[in-house]
């Protein structure tokens, strides 16, 4: 994306505000909600429309923790960090419920369930359940005998399932709309692609496709597109592809859980009206999926169909196919903090967990930026 000379010069009127927020996904809208809570006049600058990015294209899992299991998270981040992240995601859901997302038509308290791809992952799931209990989290392990008779337990290689009982599912588009509707005073400027942000003595000057904006501070919430405005930032775009289908055979019960399979490589959930929503398969085409395109590819879609066929041997009718772009950080955690200047912040790098992390993280980012305080996922861990 870029801004032309003609767009930039389309108006001379300079809009001014306290905080300019770039991007109207979950993160940007949540940042705007926090600005209102702090009494700051903010403006959201969005290139397309709210939820046009990953926030309107994801699977809708409001899951505790990350896609991979707790034992692996502890290996990667250490016990304190992993515990903190799991708590943070629980609180993220509580905060969203406080905004009324529990009343959205698509919202359901559907527990998530992690299923192992091999004996090694089964052992990790068992260990994860022990560690989660030790750390005070509610969790259960189920075996095929106690499992629901749905397509995953009938046809996937499932020996053990780790169930997070309090997780939820939602339509991400409804969630984004609820966040946008929560704003009382903050305008969302659509079609306002940002071409550049320049720190000045008094704040920042932002060139947009709808004219210039000056603000005391700016926060970039463009996740996968973070590098367009902040070239040095350690966030890489990665595409995720999905499909929705209707199973031809309806034996067994509908999917009882929102499932993560093979370390989160594939994810499958019940969709509206008896449909199934299925995504993933990036790992088979990693190089090609390292891009910022929102188009589907034949290869990944074919792989998804192949995987779906193992779960639904009676056949499926594909209803929708789509793709979205995530912003991956090197350690899988968000990046929050000043991006080269104390008045220009970033809140990006959600690495596939923005539904579970984005709202609370962006609200915290605004507080830390305005009130002061070390950000939770400090950006300077990748300085240099
Ligand atoms: C297929 C898929 C499935 C996923 N499933 C899940 C899931 O089930 N659970 C979960 O927790 N997470 C999931 N995620 C990840 C989650 O969707 C993201 O982490 C989250 O939506 C990121 O939100 P965001 O607001 O940071 O970014 P985005 O929603 O991508 O918003 C960024 C916005 O910035 C705008 N923008 C970009 N550049 C500019 C510019 N220069 N000027 C102005 N505006 C600009 C874009 O148009 C966009 O609207 C999934 C992602 C994908 C792609």
C-alpha cells in the first residue's frame, strides 16, 4: 500500500488530535477505546474499512494462551512469561465480555481442545495439563472414550485432548463492529491510508490519503503492514488461509469444541448453520505463505481440502475460501513501545493470536504511551 501525491494533496485542511491511531483492526479500535477512557481526543486512520485486515478474516477463536501447548510455551518463554501470557489472554476475554461481546449473535462459550499429532505431542499435552493445574488454571484432559462423537474424534489421530473449558468463539466481523460501536467521540477515517509519519518537535505529522494530520502522539496498529510505516520493526507478514464448508454426511454430533491440531498448525471449529470453518496448512507451503497477499492459493486450499477429507470421508461442499495476513514477531509475542521516537509507538506482531491478545494489549499500550510505564511486550527486546 502507498499514498499518491494527488491523494496526499487532496485537502489542505490539517486535522489535529491528541493521539492518531493507524489501523482499525482489533488493536487500533481497542487503542481508541482506551483513549476515550482516558479522555484523549483521538482519530483512527484506516486505509480501507474497520476489520478489512486480519481482524475480519480470522477463525474467531477467543482462546486462552497461544496456539501451541503450555509445556512448549514454557520451553520458549520460561514459566513466568508463559503463565503471564495465559492469564493475560483470560483477562482479554473478560475485558471483551465487559464490552458486551457475550451478547453478539455469533458468540458462544465453546471450549477449545488441543489434539496431538503424534505420541510426542500427546505427552506434551499431558504435561501441559499438569503445569496448567499447578499454575492455577482450569483445564481437563479427555481420552477417546469420553470424547464427543464428532468428526475430529472419529477420524483424526486423537489419543488425548487438552480442553480449555472457558474459551469462546465469535464472528470476528461482529466483534470488530462491537468495538467500533463502543466509540462515542472518536472518528474512524476510512480510506485514510497513511503514507508516512514524521516526528516533529511538538508531536507527529502524518500524511494520509485524506490529507494531513498532526497529533501529539501516534500509535501504529497495522500489524502485518507494520514495516510499511516502520521499516526497521521485527514483524514479518505471513498469510493464513481458511475455508468454510458443509459436510455431506451428518453422522455423529456437530463439532463439540474449537480444535487446534498438530501444534496449532490446523484449526477447525463449528461455523454458522451446521457449517465447518477450517484453516491452517501454512507449514506445508511456508515460503510461499510469507507474504502480505490476501488472495488464496490453489496449493494451500487443496491441502486444506485434503485434510478436511480425512475428517469428513463422506465429502464436503466448500462454501467460502479466504486469506488474511498476520504479523509474526521473532518470538511469537507482540511488540509494544516507542518505534524510534517517544511520540511514535507501535502495537503490532500478534503472530496469529490477536483475537486472544489484541484488545487488552492495545489498551495497555495506550496507557503506557500516555501515562508512562514500561510496556508489557516491550519492543526493545529486539533493538538492533
Ligand atoms: C486466517 C487467520 C486466522 C486467524 N485466526 C485467529 C484466531 O482464531 N484467534 C486469534 O486470536 N487470532 C487469529 N488470527 C490472528 C488475528 O486475526 C490477528 O492477530 C489480529 O486480527 C490482528 O489485529 P490487528 O488490529 O493488529 O491487525 P489487522 O486486523 O490486520 O488490522 C490492521 C489494519 O491496518 C490497516 N492498515 C494497514 N496499513 C495501513 C496504512 N498504511 N494506513 C492506514 N491503515 C493501514 C489495514 O487495512 C487493517 O485494517 C488469525 C489470522 C488469520 C489471518
